[in-house]
C-alpha cells in the first residue's frame, strides 16, 4: 500500500457531457483527510489574535493591470501582510465620470466595467504568495464569469433558467461558471440567489431570482448549488433570510420586510432551508430589517445576532461560512459607522466581512471588541476554524497559485458559449400574440423599422443596447431602419418615429429596462409607452415587441399585440431573441412570476421553428466514432443524466511517479442507459495505466438515457476525469 494518502477528484464538464449529476449519497461536507485536518489545527494553534481578526476580513480588488511598483499594489500588500486578511473579493473595474451638469452621456459618479481575467489571476497570485495563510477568493458570477471579466462566458441569470423549468440547465450554468472561475483563481461564487421574487416593484432582485414559486426556486437553486460544487467552487445561498419582497435597493437604502414569522416560514425561508439540507458551502446575509426575526429597531440581518446566530446557526443548523453582503452598500454605510458595522457583523455571527470601505478601521474595531470581551474570543476561534477548513477543502493548503497559461483552455470558448446560447433560447417566453405575428412573416425585402427603446442613456456596463440585435435583424431583413428612443427623446423626434412607422412594412421594438445596483429605476417614461401604443394602433401592420431586462415592464405594455420576454440584456440574448422573432428556434419558456391583472405565472405560448438558423454551424461529415448516435445540439434531444458512477483506480506506478492530470473521453450512452463504445480524446498517460483505468471505470457507469422527441436514444457525450493526488 502507498504511504501517501491518495484521493480522486472527478470533473464532469456538463457542456461536453450533458450529464446532470444526481444528488450524491455522500455527506454534504465530508471530513477532511488527515493531512488537511492537521494543517487546520496546526495553523489555528500558531495564529495570533491579529491574524485571527484579519481572517474575518475580505476586501476587494479590481481586475486591471497592476504594476508591482504602484500605490494599488502597496495598498493590497498592506492588507495581506499587515492586516492578515482572510479573503479577497474580485470585482471587474470601474470608470469614473466627470461631475459636469447637462451631460447626457455619462451620468454621475462612476460605472462598472468588466475586468481582465489575466490581470485578476496575476494579482491574485502575487497576493497569495505574500499571504502567510492562503486567501479565500470570491466573486459574483451571477451571470457567469463574463458578468465581471472579459473573455469568459456570459450565462443568463436565474429568471431565464426559471423560465426554462429545467434543473439540468441550472446545474450546467453553475458548473461551467465554476470551472471558469477556478481557472482564474476564484474559489467562492456568490450564487445562487434564493430570494423568492414576489414583489413586482423589486428594483434589485427581480431577474436575479428564479421566480416567485417557492418550490421552483428551491428546485432550481438546488441544481445550481450542485453545479457550482461540481465545478470545484464553493456555492453561496443569498440573500438570507430573503430579499424578494421589497421595493428598495439596499445599495441605496435600508429596506424593511414587515411580514410575520409564519409568512417568512412559508415563503422566504424554505429555499434557504433546502440549501442547508443540500450542503451549501456558504450563506450571504442581507441588509434588510425583519422585525419578525429581530425586533431591535433598525438593525438589518447582517448585524443581527438573533437572525445569523439564533436562526441560521441555531435553528437551521448551518455549519458553513457566513458572509456579509458588501459593507459599502448605503444600507450599511449611510446608517452605521463603517468600523462599528464591521464589529457588529462579527458580533452577530458572520465569518467574513465583505468589501469593507476602511479595512484598517474595521480591523481595529473588531480587535478592540475581542480584547474588551464584547466579542468572545471563542467565537472568533470558531469562525477562523471554519474558514481554515473551507480553505483546506479547496486544497489551498497544498496549492494556492493559478496556472496562468492554462486559463485560455478553461476560460470561455465555443463549447461553453453553445451551452449559454441554449439557455438563452429556451428561456424566451411569448406572453402574447393576439394577431399571430410571432414568428414575423414578412418578405426578406420588407422595410422594417426597428426601435431600440431604452430606459436611460448612460451606464450600460454590458455594452450598448441593440448592438447585436440590429446586426442580426439585418441579416434576415436587410432593409432595416434603426432608431433609439430614450428618456431624452423629444416630442418632435417621437413624431418623426410615428411617421416612419406608417411607411414601414413591419415594426420590431426592443425595450431595455435594466435591473442594476445603485439605480432604483425600473420603468419607461409615459411618452415612450405612449409612442409604442400609438404604433400598435395600426392593426394591419406587423408589430412585435421584445422585452429585455425587467420582465414586469410587460404590465404597462400589456396592450401591445405581441410581447416576447427575455429577462436579460446582453449580446447572446439579443441574438437569441432575433432567432425567435425570425422563427428559427422554437419558443417554449414559461413565465416564472405573476404580473397582477394581466399575466399569471406559467403564461407562455408555444411556437415551433419555421425557418433554418442563419447562424447554424456548417454541417459536418458523419463522425467515424458512433456514427448512429445522437449528439448535443440536435433539436429535441435531452442529454443523458448520471445515475451511478465508478471511480477509477489510481495505479501504484502512477502514484509513485506523482502523475496527475485529466483524461478526456468520448463515450456512447446507449438507449438503455449502459455505456457502449469509449475512446480517449485527450490522453493523460499510456505508460502507467491511467488512461486504461479511466476507460475501464466509465464503462461501469449507468445513466438515465438521453431522449429524442421523448424516446430513449443512444447519445455520444464527452466526459473528463481528473486524477489528483492528495
């Protein structure tokens, strides 16, 4: 027997295999191996009070090129070396705007921009190298890594997935985002949002939630959690104990939810209880006051011991990490002193204080509270031990560096984008088509007027609205006249639009209403809505409206003849919407929320594809391997799902050679769920037998078979197995 303990980590890339892993029978958080446990205990014993306090802090970095000889580098090294911070949160970047009046282009303050993955990884590597104890790195990958970093894959957020009603897609989104996140050195994904969005005027959760149905939010959230964990990151349930029923953006102010405890037990809390049962790794608190859970006036959940320690730790038995939401949000920063708020959060029971405006002041306040006995040192020790255990579970005690040359092989790419495209397409929901104009049936030479109707003209962090929609529309109908209509469009300009509409053969309108932090806005102007209604008055003219972003915009626009809802706003979703309008893809999404008085939850008209896809990949020759098997991307195909797996054997020779790496295989899942032919696509080892062991093991796997048009079929899938020595 080898003297070195070994373990096998299997990596299943769902975009390749389509395998939605069944819930594991293993414990949610299995015990650490002996080496990891020893590292935790030895590290904890050696730590000073300063080092323990520092572990509770998680300030932020921007993902921009940072010279080692710079003020930013010096500041970040101070956090790591002098304050001993335990975590680093990864942002994209921001652009500061001039504070000038009458400026229609910028807006006030600054705007978020996407960062660079290589810059993020390089800076994290340097900070990890400087840290005495490895850093826990975090990010908000709500829409995939491309939500904050250029080059990654932008996946749709939760409400799109909720509209598909397919947990497998939620699993795949979580897994692929985690695969890309780990590639740049991020360990914790602050997702999924488990808030039940049952308030149509919620300006900040909205499309970030899976919907308003408690059971479906729980079902989709469960799959997303499992996906993130399968991709190698820690998953976070947020915003505890619920942010779905408020009309206040906590980035801008302090919100209050007045519901009694029995309502919270029935609506807000069940998805979070599910997360505990499923072994979610972390929780994020919300900056919302809930008097039914803590009657102390004005104290939000983030600072509430009855909520975090009493309810979450005590009643719900959660033993993972608790993060605050960002402490620079106005709900905290404008109502509590920054240092005082950080101390109160730790006293309430959090393990990590996130994005602190003044880390030095927060450190001093927490340390003073421990020294005075206001915060028990035993509580700090318990938090630090949880943090160290999580780091050991991620393997940070063995390796904390990012393989920068390997980023390009795991971060982004066509396969991941194909998965994102499928999610976008399947979530599109047709709420209304009273004139039968979806798909749009007009000749290729028709004169089409396209209206890009936007909420306001600044702050578009995802890129200019309609930049993809217009180009895609012109591929189908070359004679497109495109006009932007914003909150600044004048009455005379709107009259010009009305005149152009009368001359057009058809009108397509895209309505962009964002759900964004620090905005609070979620409506069109009365003039914009009036313009659309006046154009719709011509019943003979085809008129299709596509809604991007806030789906509740459909309520005041319910008189329009045709309404497609996408729930998102980014390039891939614009392209998918054009395919839906053109009839190149089926439409089958179901509304995951209620629009009171107009559209009940579950609304969704079905449409079949009537035209070939213009952007379809060129037809490929019949593959030599498994020529009769179906393959991912075929219409009507549901991919196989893993039911039972067998771990391969790590040969003694490979262990002695300290050989680690990945075997990529293509296999056929037969119509009865058994594995047929298997071939190695990317070899790890033909000398010590690891390729052979991977093939031998996968032949004993069992699947729920793939189905095409409802019937079991043989499906060719690709799977990766990663051998790692511990």
